[in-house]
C-alpha cells in the first residue's frame, strides 16, 4: 500500500482549454470526413505498391500455381512438327498489242497488293487442298481425316436425320428446326468424310505472307515431321502446276473466243460491203476513189476551167484596152514585124524629106512625092494596127463567151454536187461502218495469230525459293513461351487478387491513412512484436521496462515525446487510451506509456477502467480482487486500492470485480474524486486504460471527464468504418482524440526506415528471441 501522506497540491486542473481544443478538432474531423465521402477516381500507385508488398506471398503462391498449370498443360500436348516452304510470287507479265512482246505495266501499289492477295487466297482454296490430298493419297475412305493435328477431334460421319413428324405445333416446329440446323443436307457418307479430311487438312496448313516482300511461307503442322515437309513441298508444286494450267486454259479460251468473234466480224464486213454497193448503185453514185465521186470531180474540173477562162478573159481585155487607148505604143503593135518595117521605111523617108526640105520647097514635085510616100506608109501602119486591134478584140470576145459558158456549167455542176451530197449522207454512214468492221476484223486476225503462236509459251510467275525439310524439334508445344505466359498470368492474377483483397479489406493498412482519412495526428508507430518465451500476451507492455533498448521500447519513447509536445503545457496530466474493440493494443499502449513516463522520474498512476474485460492485472501478474469498481462504489479509499509495481514510480489501480452497471459507477462523482485524490497522493501523471468505444458507453463517460484521449488502432485489423463510427460517437459527445497510435505495425505500414537504419548500426536492440520486426520512430502531431 502507498503511504497516506498527502503532499501539498494546488487547485484542481482546469479543462476549459481542453474542451475548446476538442471542439476545434471535432470541426476539423467533420470537415475531413465530408471531404473523404466524395468519390475519388484517381489511381494511387503508392497504394497499389503497398498492397503488392503486403500480399507478396499470396502473389508468389498464385504465380507458382499458374506456372505449374502451364507446365502440366505443356506436357499433355502431343508434340507437333512444322515444315515451311518459301515461295515467291512475282507480278504476272501482261501482254500488250505487239507480237510476242511482254512488259510489266506499273498498275500501282493497290493493284499489286490485290494480285498478291489473290494468289494467297488461291493457296488456301479448296480445290488445291483436294488435289494435294488426292495426289499424296491422304484420304482413306472410312477414316475421314488427314494425319495432321491430333488435338483436333475427328467428327463422326453424320447420319441422316429422321423424317419430321406431321406435328405442326410450336414446340415441334422449334425441335425440327433445331435438329435441321445441325444435320447435314447431304446423306452421302463418303462426301461428308472427304469434307472432314479437307477441313482437317486446311487446319494443319497456314499461309503466311512476309511483310514488304513478294515471298509467302507455306507452313504445315503435323505430328510426323517428314510428312509435314512432303505436304508443304507438294502444296507448292501443285500450286505452280495449277497456275500454269489456268494460264493455258485462258489462252485456249482466248483463241476460241477470237475465232468466234472473227467469224461474226467477217460476216458483218461482207454485209456492210454489200449494202454500200447496193446503195451507190441505187442512187447512181460513182465513186472514183477515197472520198471522191464523179460529180464532185466534174465540179472540180469545171471550177478550174472557169478560173482559167476568167484569167484569159481579163488578159485579153487588158490587151484590147491598151491597144485601143495607145495603138502605136501597145506591146502587141510594137512586136508586129510589118508595123516595125513600115515604121522603119517611114522614118527613113521622113529623114530624107527633112534633109531635102532644106534645099527644096514643100511643093517641089520630088518633095510632094516623098510626102505622099510617107502618108502611104502611115496608112499601112494604121491598117496593121486596126487588124491587130480587131484580132485582140476577137480574142477578148471569145474569152468572155467561154467564161460565160463555163460559169453556167459550174453552176449546174454545183447543183449536182449539192444534190449528190444530200444523197451521200447515208452512204458516208455506211462507209464508216464498213471501215470500223474492217479495222475490227484486221485487229482480231492479228490477235489470233499472236495467241496461236504464244499460247504455249506462258511464263510462270511462281517459284519455290526454299523447299521444306523435316524439322528436328517439335514446333509445339513451346515450353518457354507457355511458362512465360503462365508466369505473366500468375503475376497478373496475383496482383489483381492482392488489389481485390486490398479493396475488400477495410482495415487501416498504412500510417499515412491516419492523418489523411481521420484528420488526427499519428502519435506513435508500434512495431509488431512477438511475445518472449514465458511471457503472456497481456504482459507485452512490460518490454518497455525489461528491454529499454528494444525497438518496441523506442517506439513508445517516441510516442511519449510526441505527447510531451502535444500541448503548450507539455504532456496531459490525465490521459485515457481507448480503441474500437478488444485486442487492438490499448492495454499494452497504456502500460508502456505509463512505464515510459515513470522512467522520466514522474509518479505515474495506471488505472484499469475497463471493468467489463480487465487485463492490466494479467499484464502485471496481480490479483484482481479489489480495484476501481470498489473505489467507485465507495467500498474502499484510493490509498488502499492503489498498488505498487515492479517499475519504480509506477502505481496501478486495477479494475476490480465486474460491477452490474459500470456506466452508472463511472457517471458518479467517484471518478472525479479519484483524479483529485491521486493528485493529492503525489501522482503527477494519470494514464487510464479505458474500455472500447463501440458497443458500450463506458468510454464516452470517461472521455467527458478525462478529455485527453489516445486512440489505439491495430494495423491491418481495425476497420476504417469502425474507426469512423467510434470517432462519430466521440464527436456527438463533444470529444475528439488527441491522436492515434498504430499498433502491431510492420515494415509495409510505413515509408520511414530511418529509425531502423539508425538503431541497426552500432546499437543492436536487446530483444527476446521471438521478437519480430524493428521499431520506427513515431511522429509528432502535425
């Protein structure tokens, strides 16, 4: 028992400031809960990594299970060999008009790809598959399958469906139509068997074009590697043969088609010639050559003659006018020999007359005779000029008459040409049709000669680059790929399972969630610790006394420091530790905090106020015969009930026997009197192990008298909903905790490993052999 000496003490500790602070925390908590209630669709990668770290063993187990499943799947598959034949498909040489000439016409990338795609589809055709099966003898009547993929089940030969009943009801119609959907319309068993063989053959063949090239791989899968190689090579050879046959058939068809067209065109040509001749005869049209008729030729000739006559008439008219205007100086007169002789004689006589005129008078007989001779010569000259003029006038009149006649004839000929042109319109149409038929006929004859000569010289645009060889190792299954897929699926499934489990787990899993979700400071981070051998689980808090250098003790010392800085006056004198429910570390926290404060030299009183489920006495190994319930009932004073412990400066008030109604006792004045009496007895620090908040009202009653509340939550165990419900109860009562302590925490519950690194160097913690984990320093409230 503690002595009854009572040291002096001051007035009771006031709680007005604490109540005001509680109201402020309560408002902050309500605002934070309203904020958290809003949906948040952001992806938190940090939370995902934490979930993976927490469930790494589950992920590893699922991954190993998927790997085992992939290995079993790989080993149960029958090995298949793959043989590949590489073929080249060039552009088809297109023949243009020009005998025995082949050129490649650039038709663009789209046309080139279309042609290559067509050849690839021909490699997948049913006719090619059927021909290869027949040539290699792969079809065996009665078996109905080709030795290809053994994993593909052989479909049984369908039997004809029974005749439909005469029932025309709704159910009978549905049944009959359903049966008809899965019943072949052909009852020939051999045909069905061949179809199954072709289907199995096509399933074992894969045609794979190589990108950006004209090379195509023919891949064949079979459980027999040699057979797969023979099938691949046979497909390539058969495809080349069928390609040549199609080209030959095309040439034969073209020759037959051209012969038929030539016969028809020849008949049309003969008919056109016959029609045009009859029309020309009926309309009296004489054709003298290409685009020329007799009437047109007459008109042309007469027009030329008229032009010539006009020129002659104009020339004669010009000569006539010139001679008539200047008779003696006209060129025609000057060129006349008689006129020239007469003029020479006259000139000689005139010269003699002029010479004699100087000697004789004009009346001299000799002079008169000379004059008479000159006049006679002049008359002869005039007579010759008149003759020439008359001649020119006659030529002019003749040219004018000829022009008039030709003009009349040209007019008549023009009328005939116009009339013939009107009648030749139909003739020209017939001529054009005749020319067209003649050109078509000549072109068809030329093309027929080319096809006949080059029909058997078709070039092959398909060639084998690499022939298939028997594979040395199976192509399927692929153990490496299957195991890699199993590993990836296992990791993915494990991560998804971990994230799903994390989403379904509503417990506190990280220290960041305390301040982020509940607006409360994290006062302490307590590592998960296995109890030492020979120690009960309730006595785990005594490690703060027996092993002060352990991580467990360091964590509570950090929490004590946080409490010392929680208020302006230092650590609260009255402190209650509570939780949502049992087994969340509140008793261990209360005991460890009491030991830590006692180690500072303060007198600390630990009160077990959980009278319904007391556990402090188990931790200290004391009998719980008398305690708080007796004190509140007035059965014994505090001095008799407070017990000493093995820890210096630490006293304890146990819970005592369970009363019928603990709430009624806590609501009485006894608790307030106990607090005052403990102060009078010299205890400067009171730490109360309070009852849980949920389900009972004991903690609310205690909280209204203590005010300073520390909330203990167990990592990965305490539900967030339970914490919110507990905080809501405190808020409704006008209370708010000072902060939270995270118990049973492990490394994945924090990001701060500085404490572990520091205390792991040079100062190894003295922990018991069963101690798990290392401590992490607690944070001061933010």
